[in-house]
C-alpha cells in the first residue's frame, strides 16, 4: 500500500483509503463536483471528483473505505487528488490498522491481563459484577476493546480505553501493596469500571466523536448507571458496596469543576483519582514528545500551563 | 399541649415531646444518668434522667415520642427538665405537626396542584413517566410529600420538597408563556423531577439528615437514575427525550462547581437552572427575614456574601 | 429594494444603502481610491470607488445613507461593488427598518405597556419619579425607545432596550405575585430603571457603539446618577426609598466581578438580579438558535461554557 | 484622668468616660438593671447600674460622655464597675482626644498641606472644583477632617481620612515627577477626591460605623456622585475632564472584585490605584507592628495571607 | 512507665515526662506559681507548681525531660497534676520514643533502603551527588533521619521525612517501570532530594516548628540551593542535569499557588509531583482514619473538601 | 545609513543590517535558496538569496551583522530584498544602537546613579554585598547594564534592566522617606537585587530570549541563589539579614500565582512588591501609548483587562 505521506507531484494514485469527509459543491461556473477527504494512518489528503456522475464513480459515503484511481497534483502548495474512478470496498479488502491509530500494545495480551485482574478479586459480588460487564456481556466487551479513551488528548486510538484502564489498574495494584489500608477489591473494581461510560460517550473509530448521550449526560454518569443496571441482576449484592463503587466512579475526576458530581470521600476514591490523573498526564506528555521532532522547547502547552521540553542527558 | 418555649423556672412538666437525642453518661461520683434532648416545633430543651433504672423510666430511644413527667429548673441560665417518669408513646397519641417544622401550605392543595400540572403535559411519554413517578408509585409519592428540600438552608421542613418543586414548576410555567421557544413539556417535566433524588439523599423527619447514599452519590445522580429506571418500564419511550430530560436534571445546579456533572446545553436546562436558583435564593432570604426580630442590618450572610437588611418603606 | 444578500456576479447595482465605513487608500500604482462598506438588514458588502474625484461621486461620510450605482463583481470568492456613481440621500428617501436590526415587537405596543406599568405603581414618590424619567422627559423617552440593550450579545437591535426592560419587569411582576414578601413598587421601579444608563453608554444605531462616558463610567453608575438627578427635583422624596432604588440598580449584575459595585443586600435586589439574568440568558440562547441553520450541536459557546443544541422532540 | 487600663480590683472610680453602649436588662430575680460599656483611648470596660431609677443616676444615652462614680470589682477574671452615680457631661468638660483614637499628625498642618496641594493645580476647572469641595463647602471640609478612613483595618482614627488622602497624594506627586507621561492635575485631583464618599459611608466618631447609604451604595459611587453635583455648579466644566476624574474615582480599587465598577483604563487611574493600595497596605502593616509587643512571628494575617514579622537588624 | 492517658482522679504521679511548655503566672491573691504542660506519646496534661521556690523544685525549661512527683486531681472535668517535686533528667534516663511520635517503620531498615536506592543510580554524577548529601554529609544524614515531614498534616513524626521520601521514591520507581519514557536516574534523584529543605524549614522534635529561615525562604528554595552547594563540589557536573534536577525540586508542588515557583516542564517533574501528592494525600487520609474511633461519617475535612468516611465491607 | 522603514519599491539596497534569521529552503523546481530576515531599530524585512553558492555570497549566520547588496521589490504587498551580494561585517563597522532597541536614558548616567545608591547604604554588610555584585564583579556588572528587563512587555531593550532597577529603587527611596518604619538599607538592597537573576534568565540582545536555566529555574530563584553565593564570600555576614534580603527577592512578585514561592512577610517585602509592580505597570502603559498613533480607544488590553485610552485635556 502506498501511504498518503509518500505521494509527490505527478504520481498516479490507485489504492484503498478511508473516506473521512464528503460533500457536494458547485464551481463558479455552476458545475457540480464532490469535495472529499481521504485518510490513512499517515495523514489526510484532499480529493476532487470533478465528474461525480460519470460511469467510473461509484456510490459511497463518509466513513466508507474506497478504492481511488486518479492523479496527484499540487495546488497552491498542497497535494490534491484528481479522482477519475472510485469504488466502495467491502470488509476484508483492507486492514483497518493501516487507516486508524491503534494501540501499540497487543489487544489479545491486554484482554488476558484484564481477565487475570478480574480473577484476582476476592469479593464474590465484585468479581461477579466485573465478569458480567467485561466477560459475559460480549457486545460490551467488544466495544470496550475497540474504543479510544478520548477524542483527542490522550489514548485517542483503537484500544486506547483498554490500555488506559489497565494502566490505571496497574497503578492501583501498586498502591494497594504500598498502602495496606486500601481495600484492593474495591479499588481494582473502581479502576476497571471508572471509564466504562466512554463506550457510550464516544462513537467508535473511524468517527470517534461525542455522541448525543455523551454530550448530554457524560461518561461519568453513564458509567455509574451501567454499574447499577448490572448489579440489579445480581441477587444480594450489598448496597454498601454498590454505593462505594459508584462513588469511586462518580468521584474519579477528583474535583467538581472537572465534572465529578462528588469529591472523593473514601480513601479508594482518592487513590483512583490519583491513578487516573497520573496515567492521563504522563501519557499526554508522552504523546506530546512522540509527536514532535523539535529538540528544544516545545512552546506553551495549555494543559500543563507551561512551556515543555524533552529531558536531556 | 404546653410548648417548650412557654416553660418557666419551677414549672411542672407533664406532656409528650419528641426525643431528639439520648446518651448515657456518668457523674463525677461515678453514678450513671441519661442526657436527653426534647423537641417540639417551638424549640429544644435539655433533660436529665438521674435515675435511669427506676420504675417509672420506660424504655425509649432517640426519635421516639415520649410522655415526660418532671420539674423544670434553671441551671446556669438555661432551662432544664429533671425527669421523674417517662413513657414511650404510640402513633395516634400525638400530632407530628406539633413537633416538626411543616410547610405553611396545605399538603392536599399542593398534591392537587402537582396532579394538575401532570395532567397538563401534552407529550404522552412524558405524561406517563410523571404519572408513574408521582401517582402510581404510591410509596414514592408519600415520601415525596413528607420530605424536606434541604437539611438546612431553605425549605427545610415537612412538605418542603413538594412546595419547592411546585414553586419551581410555577416559575417554569411562566417562562414557557413569556418565551415561546421553550418546550413546555420538557421544562415542566424537568421541574417536577429535578429534585426527586432528595427523597433518597435525606432521611425523613424527625431525623432529616444525609443518608449514606446521599453523601456518596448525591441527589442529582440518584434522581437521574430513578428516571432511567421508570423509563425502562415504558415501552417505546424515545431515547432523545430521555437524554434531554436526564440532562435537565443533571445540569440543574448550573455550574460544575455546584455539583452538576454537566453545564446546561439546552435552553430548557438553562431555564430550569434559573427557576431552581431563583426559588431557592428568594425562599432563603425570606426565611432569614422571618427568623429575626432585628429591624436594622442583619450582619454578613455567607450565602449572599453581603450584609442583609429588610426593605423599608 | 434589492437586498445585499440577493446580489449575484454581474448584477447591476442601483439602490440606497447605509454606509457603515469609508476610508481613502492608495493602489500599488499610487492611485487614490475609496474603500467603502455598505450595509442593510441582510448584511454588509465591500465597495470600491476607483475614481473618487469623478463627477458622479458625491460627498458623503460613514453612517450616511447613499444611493449607489455600479456593477457587482466577484473577487477572490467575495462579492464586491465597483461604484460608478454615489449620491447622499435625505431622510424620507429610505426606511431605516430596511437597514438596521429592529425589535420584532411593535414599539407602540411596548410604549403602552411601559405606561401601564408605571400607572400600576402605588407609591406616589416612585410613580412620580418613573413618570419624570419615562414620560415627561420626552428626549430621554425617545432615546430609550430607540436604544439597543447591547452592542452585541442579546437585544442588540433598535427597541432592544425597551423590549428587555419590559421583559425583566414582567418577570418581576410574576415574582411579586409568587413571593408576597417582595415590595412590588420597589421591584418594578428597579426593573424599569435598571438599564437606563445604557442610553448614555451606547450611541444610537447605526453606530451602536460604546461612548467615551460608557467606557469610563459604565451604565450602572450612570443610571444610578440619572435617578439621583431626577429625585433631586421631587420635593420630599424619602431618602430611604432613594437609597434602596439606587441599590437595586447598582447591584443588578449580582456579583462584583460582573461590574456591580455592591452585592444585593435587599430581597428586591436579589430578585431583580435574577430577572435581568434570566431574560438576558434566555434571549441570548434564543438568538443563538435563531441565527443558525445547524440542526445538530452548535459548538462550544463561551458565554454558556458548553456545546449547545436545539432541543428535539 | 485615670485611664481604664490602670484600674485594679477594689479601686474607687470617679472620672468621665464615653458611653459606648447602654441597654436595659433584667436579673433572674426580675429586677431591672442597666448594662453599660465605657470607653477611653486605652480600652473599654463593663459597668453595671443595679439601681437605674435611684436618685444619683442621671439620664444619658450611648455616645454621651458621662461622669461615673462607683467601685471596681473583678468578676470571673474581668474588671467591672459597680456604678453608684452617673452624670451626663457637657462639651468642654472633657477632651475628646482622651477618648477616641486620633491621628498622630497635627490636623492644622494637614489642612495646610491640603490647601497647598489644591493651589498647585494648573487646570482652572479642576482647581475650582477642588476649592468648592474642600474649602468653600465648610460643612464638608469639617466632616472630612474629622472622619476616619475605615471602620477598622487602616487609618481608623479621627483625621485618618485626611491623613490617608494626603499620603496618597504625596505618592502621586512623586509618581508625576518620575513618570512625566502622567497628567499631574488629573492625578492629584483624583487622589484628593478618591475617598470623599467615605464622609457619607461612615458615621463620625465615636460611632464610626457604616451608614445605611454606606452599606447600600458604598463610598466609591457616592464620591463619584458628589463630584458630579459640584461640577454641575461650575459653568463650562469640560465633560472630558469630568468623565476622566470620575473614572479615576470609580476605578481606584483596581479590580471589579474589590468593588470598583470599572477597571482602570487611563494611566492616571492605574497610578492612583497603586498609590491608594500602597499607602493602605503599608499603613496596615505599620499598625499591626505598632499594636503588638510580640518580637517574633506575629501569626497568620488574613489580609497579607502570610505569617508576618517585624524586620530585625 | 505510666502513660498520661492512664491517670485517674487521685492517682499518685512519679515518673519522667517531657516539659512542652512552662510559664510563670500569678494567682488572684498575688501568689506566684508555674503553669506547665507535660507530654508523652499518649498525650499532654496540665500541671501546676504552686510553690516554685520550694526546696524540691529543681530548675528546668521547656523541652527538658523532667521527673515529676505529685498528685493527680480533676479540675472542671480535666486532669491536672499538683506538682510537689521536680527534677531535670539527663540523657539516658529516658527513651525519647516514649515521648515523641515516631515512625512505625524501623529507622535502620529505612536507612538501608535509602542507600540501596542511591546505589541503583546509573548516572555517576547524580550518584555522587546523592552520596555526598545522604551518606558523606553525616550531620545532614542524621538530621534527615530525625526530621518529620511536616508540622502537622502528614508524616508529622520522627523519621517521617525519611519515610515519606522513601515512599515517594518507591512510587517513582514503579512509574519508571510502567512508563519507559521516564529518566529513572533523574526521577529517583528528584524524589530523594525533593524535600531535603525541610531539614532547615522545621526544627527537630520535640519543638518541630517552623524556623525563621523556613518561614522566610521555604523548603523548596532552600532544598534547591542545598543541591547547588553540593554540586559546586563535584567537578564536571553537567549544567544540563543540574538545572533539570533543581527544576524537579522547584516544581514538585505542581502549581504556583502551592508555592512552586515553576510549573513542571519536564515529564519527570510531572511524575514527581504526582508521587509526592499521592503519598501525601493517602498518608493524610490514613492518619485521619487512624486518629478516630468514629465508625460513620467523620465530618467535613478542609483538605479533602468533603465529608470523609472509612470504607466498609 | 538607510533604515528599513524608508525603502520603497525599486530601491537599490547597499547597507549593513543585523541578520535575525536564516534558513535554507527549496523552490518548487528543486532549487536551493536562503530565506533571511534582516533587522534594524526601525523594523524587519524579508530577504531572499536565490544563488546562495554564487561568488558574492559570503558565509554568515543568524545574529551576524552583514553588508547586503541587492534590489528591493514588492511581493504580494510586502517589501522584500533580492540579495545579490553579502559580506559578514566585523565589530567596529556598525553601531549596535542602530539595530537594537536601547534605553532612552544614558547608560553612564544610570551607572553613576547605581553607584551613588550603593554608597548611600549604611549597613556595612549590605554595602559590601552590593559592591561585590554590581562593582567588583565586572563581568556581571557589564551584563547587567546590557540586559533588558523582559523579552516583551516592559523595558524590553538594552539597558532596560538597569533602568527598571533604578526606577524601582527610586520609588523605594521615596517610600523610605514617607514611611519611617521601613528599613531603608534592606529595602534599597532588595530593590537593587530583585531582578539580578534576569541576567541569567534572558540571553543578551540581539537574541533576548529565555535561556534553558531561565525556563527551568526562573530569575527569582536564580537571583536569590546569586545573593547566597556572594554572601558566602563575606565573613560574618549576619544570617538574619541574609534571610531577610533573600525573602525580599523571593517575595517580590507578591503572589504565589505570579511565581513568588513566598508571600511578603516583612514590610520591606511588601513595599518592594509595590515598587516593582508600580514601575512595571506604568512603564507598560507608557509603552502602549508610545507605540500607537491611535487617538481614541486602543482596544482591549489583556494585562490591564480593560480597553485603554490616552488621557485627554
């Protein structure tokens, strides 16, 4: 496959790309044409279909994978494809990994880690709850593994939600060893469930955008409610534990102004907030450093409220 | 009935009061006795049972209504009852209105207003939802009428939650007339449901204190979840309306730092926030003015961040 | 009249427009020309006078109404008028309603509502004051009706100040019914006077911009001082009422950081602050919704600190 | 005169003191008596009149100067006067300097400095205005010299307002030399007028408390309005200068949250804010140091948000 | 040894205690006596020396260890020692562990952990620096082990600074494993040095209070300067590493408003801030839970801005 | 010399300019060329070297002074130099005053003022310290005189640091006269030293940008440490004075959120903060006014949080 970043002026184009955007437009002479944006994992490129009604131009929509035939030209310093033929592809013709940002970690390995963590829980009610959510509810489990943890910022890639969740749980496991006062079962259960609402807050890739429910309700409240729904199916689940687990989810942003409707009132909620925040910030900084070739100061970063720099030996 | 505020030094005591507090203690001489606080709607009074094991002292606990026989003495400037005999009373022997702060409005009239408001809803799904919550769920409906709207601050009395709810709905109804862009059905439904979680956040009078669930989860999240549970029983309830109604509940405090996990994103959520805030503040100011004989400046009030004063002609 | 939004490439232009902006400039060849911006209620358009000293180009300034003759061309995707002849028009040749944003409500109807409200005041001093301001001071009354309530944000149109004032007063009237503790006379007088300083803070349309006094002093202080000046002409006006009314004006923004030099200390000042804020925010949201064809989420709005959306059924 | 701080148990009392407080009360036995607080410049003391209707007890009210005859006793560790006889004194019998905190600077010297400053103003309009306020308006001039600059905090003594005003003006005069861009006339006029509203915000000593107008309107707005009233009597006073001077007064607290309805927009308003703040803070710190015998750290001070300490060599 | 908490009314006292406070006073009859407060690890008790000049009362000062002989009485509900004889003790007569709060961890074990951590550093310059500070500078090393990490809040006991430092380093070591992008040497060096300034900010136990330098300069700046002084003695120490290490110390409070003069600009500074904050908050919560017998809600905690509670199974 | 602002289309260029920026680039045809930016005190101009390898193009780098020969053309409305020949110049061929912004005050006069101030110090330790820093350390003294006080904002020119330092000291001297409680020696020493760290925080002109140490440590901490290093060379320097002087430096920004790690705890630190802030803000406002031809309102200024305007007579 020839990736988008490799094209030079005059190249012939003949490969499959993801259509990120499509809209009809009209030239100054009143002629109809289509504005299209194509994407692969190396970037995006503008494409024009000047004859949208010609024979070779098949039907397709945004977020379809399409085979494109045409020429690459440079217009005002920017690459652009003059599209001659288009064909919508079927699953199997392409490998989504070439088109979407994906976790560097192996999904299967991460899935195993998740199961092992659940197996390590002592409290039978919490263990049953986690199995219902992450193992028995196959539809949810699939979604959870494909989701990103954010639209932008950190872990914004396929598998990002799972990767972030395991990383937070790993910090919590270390905390539980270092601080014996922590209730490990509650803390690990909170770590695994803290962001499950993101499965409903964000649509899957390639769209990966806020859903209506996500905007109106948010992943904190949706996640807390998902836990309630599952618990309703477990006879005898103690209300005390339910309230404490839901509290950990509700309070995991740590501050009201960050969208948590409650400040942490339990020591496990305090710990979970630190684990979530630590992983989010270190991963964000890591992505900033990976995303630049700049060797000096990287300029003011709004999240960190500071000019950032890679450490030097 | 002789009210607590009426007692003078030397009076004989023989009437029924609510026991607000009871704890065993030991005198300096090592003798056991009971510290008790009695309450009626005019205030509270300390009482001592110096012979807790004597014949006339029946069993009772805090929040029981008890018939007390004894003498009133003044100790260090404060009235105090020397209790000789105590008997725990049964329901029917007393009228709770004499013991608890109660709304000035008639409960039955308010209940009718609530039903009329529900009847005025056009959208069949929303109307069915409101009927399920406030009419068909008899247990909830009873609790809702007895609840206060707060532990302290405003509407902290029996019926206060219903009174506040109707007052907010009344403001919303006026808004809907003045601003035709508002969706009246959604706004009134939001007004009626916005504080239903308080039924679980606060225990009933005479305790009227935060519950465990109230502290850990809060009335905003609990109320939003109660709506979800009822909607799950209404076939075909549109998800769009469900998300919008829940958004109005979640956003009704208006600001993240006031405990709303979402800022208002719909015009009805903006309006509901104003109605709730307007009623809460004006009622609070009203209670401040009613609770004082002071005719000049009332001193600095933390909620209003100002020295307050009654308006003069 | 042909409105600015209707022009297409190649059209002949021959109509009256408001000149919003005019400035002389020089081409790269050193030739003088005039840059002009024309406006009507549908929008604005650039115009060039390439021969400013030719016979057909009459004298005119910014904010004059001018009759323009010329051709419409498209330059870099934007419409532009090549002006051949210009003539300054006299009052009577044009209807300002075609050029300026105007309240949807009928000015005469609103003027009557204002008078009725004043007539409903019981306190003779307050009634006389309101009559002096809004009725007997004909010059002020005219200005008040033509003013907008803001440069941008909400009610930014001819009659907007009157419309906003009546809407606030209407909310206050409802409050006075719902909360009998409120002093209706003081509250209505405060509602009518709260923004009278805007008559001096903003220049009239078509300029509608901050005046020097507006920038240096602000409408809150200027309005409060206008009330003092009028009261000085009413013998025996009680100082108590004067101070309370001025306090309501000074405190109507509710918070020091919003420019009120005092926080509300009277219940009527609290109520007026809610009425002003409620009307401003709901009207702003309404204007946001009216100003878009977007059917989904409207993007982040700084005033509401949220992504906004029109409610759906 | 024997000062309050000098009394010991068993002393006979026979001297003139200021009555700070007086209220009738009833003993437990139902007998009427008067609670009185006496004050001189060394402090205050409780006094009891057990026989308010006896022959030797003359009529008097709070804030009268009274001659007291009685005995000093110690009750629960606190000095207290048992009053036998009381007589209300006339002006001339006492020297108020013994009873009230007074500026260390000579009032006459300060009055001369004020006049010299006014004489140094070049702009004839501003000079006339300052003469009208501080010289020709004899009543205001007297009040201005007797006023304190604050109820507590800094310059809270007779002559404090004048002392603070001159100190601010002195800083401004230095600024005008160091920064020639500053308009000296406007800046000095602003310095002299910036706190004139305090004459109405605070009542005179011995009361020295906020007035109703002070609480409802504040000295910033009242001072700005006083300037307007005087200017109205000066024909031809330029509006530009008037607005700028009033802006300096309105903006002199520097921040909206400190009660200024406008932030400084002119360089003289910026300078005046610094002069006012510098003098206020250094004087406050000075009063903290003068008011303690403590030689080490003085504990956390809320205004300075720090533990304070006297500098050591 | 008989501990302070074990005394009952009438007990004979004859044991060694730490004198926390001593001051001469005078009875109402003019007789001199000494007010003393005694302390051991179980608490404090008031003691009175009614005959300070009698034969059995030896010389001693605050913070001496003294042998006390006397009787225990109860005055107004509080235990109090009536002291008959006092003798100042020498080192060796008492074990300070009985009198001061001490870390639960073994000091020798912690000292070994510290050395092992230093030995694990790869960068020779950083390793040499750490050895110079924590090993070769014997005086500092001793102080460091005896210091507490705070006057109050968390780790406020002998050995607390070392315990907190190791706990932070342990978190950092885990971070370095989980996030390979982190420079372990810099991070561990930062962890070990981040609070070394506390050795100068707080005096040792039993005083454990802020020093003058601590109040005026703070441990962040003092610690950063201590690192500079040691580095000046290491030839060839790279300036780049020096600046980065000092940055980690300066930025470890994370926010300017928490006293860090710089926000974290390096990923190790971000990580160190999280480690410090996580350990401080979890330890604080732990101390809150250990310090109460309360089984329900513990009341509002200002640091956590929430009502706290122990987690329940 | 012909200044950059004077060039017109078609002019011949033959003069010496400072090279602010230089980077190689490639045309669309693959031909190499150099993008250069030239600067003098009147502004900057783009220059292109289309034949970087031709005979007349000598070697040079950014921040060299170069003699340029070429033609001036206008490209897309912007002046641009087509460079034919370039020669790197030696010191002596040009006068840096023509190329860099320089203080309006005479450097020699300012140097004398600095020495006179030091000579006026009474405390021998402080005088010796100031002489060591500003007189005996010739290298530092030179740097100090050439430095600017800021990258942008205020005093951003050669000599700006010295000018600002003297201006702050001048204010402090006036304070010391007006408020005798101030310790003049400590205050003047603080004023002279408060910004010495800027010599290391910013590189010299023409670069005038933050150094690595400046970004990581900041001028407050670096300045405080420089003082420690000098004091270490003065035998017997009292620790009390050292801590107080360092405190004045550390606290001179006045608020933690402005980067001071300590709030002012001494009255001299309070005064120094006011002097620094007063000079900075008035100078900034002055530079705003000097940098505009605008006669009306200057638009919103973020530092002053207000629309600014020049004062009018």
